[in-house]
């Protein structure tokens, strides 16, 4: 993207004692500078960038100097219009030199102002044609951002997160001076910032309660908080009362990168109601930062980084991914200003701890960014996420409303790194789809270019596919699913607070949307979509079973005869079984390769049909977007609860049937039905004798021919083996 840059430095010999301003006009754009600072010269030192849709188009660049009255300037257009014209300069844009980024900055020079009468002065400026790679571009006033200071492209970094493990063992002398609480129920309350955990309550009579519990927190560097332990007592018919308190600075806690045992330490409690350090007992703790874990901040299926916290455990990168954010087309108006719909769009991309935000293009339904960013890749099974948002603070005319209105989301794009071929540039347009209370809504399209460049040797790159995704500590001492989801929610909140302190800030709603903070919220639509996914997965197995059944009933006699021949071949030459299966899988993969070559570099994107978002019921959408707790009427909540119970009843029936089949398998040898178990055990003995006396090939041949016998030799009733299995007892009759 080409821009006409104008850098206004200073002026001299101007016939005024005020604070003059500079007006710049090119094509259909006009802007005025700030009032000059009066020193030995009239100084501005401002840079302006005017976009050029057609680099070869001819136009005139007009620069004029005006005498601004006291208190006037670019913020007071009427006062500036009453100012006196002091002179101007005109340039032919086609004659302005083109500057490439490797070149040094263009030196400003003095120009004589013309048209201002007999006392014209001189203006020092520099003008050139450049791109976004110019070092003056970030700080320049730009036509496509309307001069908004918060519209600059920025790079953000997530804080380095650690898991803080606090093992609470026991306490001593805690009731030494508190006689009325000798038989109280004691528990320890641990707090780090907004994170609060409690141990289980224990009864003690000798003042030495014991817990032996692990409490896990998420902490962000730099460590400025304290880990606060409060010993509280709970008595019958009374609320909890604090007995003692302990504050431990995070900087004093040890770090570890493996599962080695950390030494325990005794810490003295203090009186929470006294400023003086008064001994109130002591507690034995084992504290450490677990650097061998990866602190999850994204959903597991769209994670962009699996590295552990400790840097010494990192492996070298395997490549880089380059992302070019080109622009959007046909965006919908997101807000109305002065009766006119407009959109102030910007793009946010995240991969690993690195976030990027493009500049905000003001009042444009077809914004163009043409910005390029690079990330290091440590694992190919990761996902690059991009999101488009409408800025609430880009238009200054909105006033105070922009400070409270959130940045509205306009769509999201995900690109899995493993789906990219090495060195190939993928340039595609993706539809921006948003699911709202009224259904699926297309917000426009985004055009991006992405390329993956491999830097590791081929064998090292392929070796990554044999390594576990998560670090070793996740397998040595795994975290529970529920616990890990709670910790992820905590990490998301910490990152949102950290990025909101940047300038310009990354809005909280943007961070939550990019990190999928509401991934596990209940949705009837997602339940049905996941059920359809399960059906699609087992559809292949169902097709195989149907083909086998058609072969058994001689629906296609030619195919059945060929299966008999294949059966004879594999039985008499069993060494061909595994090679035949492997070659069959190879043939399927080679046959499907043509679909990859004919995809025309298209990458997968969100699928509304797979998500069942196109034909979803409005009531289900309203339920999905309802908050926690629900804000709907009691009648609506009751109807939803009854519907959920009906779905739960069907799920309950399916789970019960699966459990019954497994219990029937167990009943074969557990003698719940003595006759059935006796029959099964006897048959097993007979089968063992037959297999011992008869050659295995003959048994396999006979079994195969019996299975594929002609329908005239079949009985329409179920087989005796199936009837026997269905008669086995399960534990369903013991449920209350």
C-alpha cells in the first residue's frame, strides 16, 4: 500500500505572532496540523500519510500555512477558517520521489511560501512516497485511521504464567491461646489475587490439625503479590472466624522443572487483628512453582502452544509461520454516527504468547491493512487464530458512549499449521460468520495470506509427530479435567487483565473471544452437532458391516465368490494378511490424494452446516446466549429444564444399554447365572479341545464358509449364540 508522506518540521520569517497551522490537501483528503510551538522558529514536527489507491494516478499536493487566532487550531475549524493565509506550496504527486525502506530517511529542506503577500516566509518539510514499512508510518497521521492515536498496529505479549503448587500438611499450636475453640472445625483458606482455595475442614482437640492437600494457583511474572493463608474455625450455629494469618511473598518460593520432592518449611502464623507480630502457631507447607507444566489458556483442540513454562525445557523451533493480513470486503455497518452506518474494523491474531493487532481503519466497509507478521513454530499441531472486531473508540464523535460500548466481534478464522505445505503461500478469502441470537450472520469476508517455512531438518521435523503434545509433567503427575478447566479460566482472566494495561489496551471482550472463554458453556445445538459427528465417524464402520451382510446374503454373487477366494488365499497363506491390509490402506490413501491436489490451496474454515447453525431453533439460540445465572422468566427456565430432562433421559437410556452389554460380558464367567456360566465354560473347554486336535487352517476355513453360506441354508431366527448372549443377566434389575 502506497502512501504520500508529508513531514512538516518548522517555519521561519512568518508575519505573525500567533500559533500558525499547516493545512495539507491531496486528492479528496484535507487535514490541518496542530498549532505551532513558538521557539526561535515555528515548530510542528508532524508527519502525515495520505493513502493512494492508484500509485500512478496524478494529483496535486497542496501545503498551506494559516495564521490561527489564539485558542484556534485543528480542533476549532471555524476559528481556523477565519485565520489569515500566510502562503503555500504545490507539488505534483507523480514527481514525488519513491523511498524504499532500506534507504535512509529523506532530509527535509526549506521551501519558499508563495501567495502570502510581500512578507512570505520559509517552510521546512520533506515529502516522499512510501509504504507501511516506512519507520515514520506508525507515528504518522493516516487518512484511513482519521488520526486516532489508538489505531496503531501493535504487538502484545501474554505474561509468563506458572502453576503455583501449595501443599498444606499440618499446623501446630494454633489453639494454644484460644480455649473456647478447642473442638472447632478448622480449615485453611489460601488466596492469591482473586483466586481462593480452601482445604477440607478437620476436627482437632489437641491443636494440631492435619490436611495434606494440594492447592494449585496460576501466577504471572513478575511476581508482585503475596500468597495469603488464613486459618479459620467453624463452630456449630456460627459462621467462620479467622484465627491466624500468614503472608508469603511469591519471590521467596522455589521453582522446579520436574517432579522432584521440594523440602517442606514451617511458617509462623500472625494475629490477624493486631499490627504487631504475635505468634499464633505455625503451619507446615511445601511450596513450589511447577515449571514443567504448560499453563493452558486456550481450548485443547485449538491450542497454539504446548511448551512448558520453564525455558530450559524448551526445544528448538521447527520453523516459522508468516501471516499477511490483506483486508476485508463487504463488511456490515456495526454502528451509526450522524445517521450514517459505519464500521471501524481491526484484526487481532494470536499464536503462542504473541498477540498482534492491526491498525484500526476508520469508517470503511472495505478496509485494507496489508500488514505482515511472523511467529516461531515449535509444534505443527497448533492453531493460528485471527479475529475481526469493530472498535468502539475509533470515532471521536461518539463521545463517552465509546468508553462503555464493547468492541463487537465480526468473525474468526483458524488455520492449523499442520495443514500447510512447507514453503507454499496460501492466499484465500474466508467468510466472516458470527452466530447471534437471530441465527447465523455473515459479516463480510477477510483476505489473508499465510506461509509455513520449515527450519528444522526433515527427520527432526517428522520426529516431532512421535512426541507427546503436552510436557512430561502432564503425564507424570496429570491434572484432572475439571481442575485443568478451572485453571484455564483463571489464566484467561489474568491474561485479559494484563493485556488491558497496555497502551492502547487490548479489550477484555476481545481476549475472551480469542481464547474461547465460553467453550464449555451448555448448548443444545452443540449437543446435537456432536451427536451428528459421532454418527458420521461410525458411518464408515456401518458401511463395512452393511457390505459384509450383503456379501453373506449373496446380494452380489460375483463379489461373494471373490470373497470366498480371498478367504481361501488368506487362510492358506496367513503371511499375506498384514501385507494385504497395509496395501489396501495405502491404495485408499493414494486414491484420496487427488482431493488434496484439487483443493486449489483452500484451507479449512468454520462450517455452519457441521455446526448445525443454519437450521437451529431460535429458542435454542436464546438459551445458548443466556448468561449464568439465567436472566429469563421462570416459565422459560422451567420449559428449558423440562426439555433438558427429556434429552437427559434419552442419554441415560443409551448409557444404560451400553452398561448392560458390558455387564453381560462379565456375567459369562462370574456365575450370576450358574447354568449360563456352566454352558459357556463347557463350550470353552470343547472349543479348546477342537482347536488343539484340528488344524487351525481347517477351523478358519470352515468358520468362513459357514459365515458366508447361501441364504437357503440360513434360519431367519437369530443365531443361538446371540440368543444366549441376550439371556445373560445384567445389573439393570438391581437399580432402584
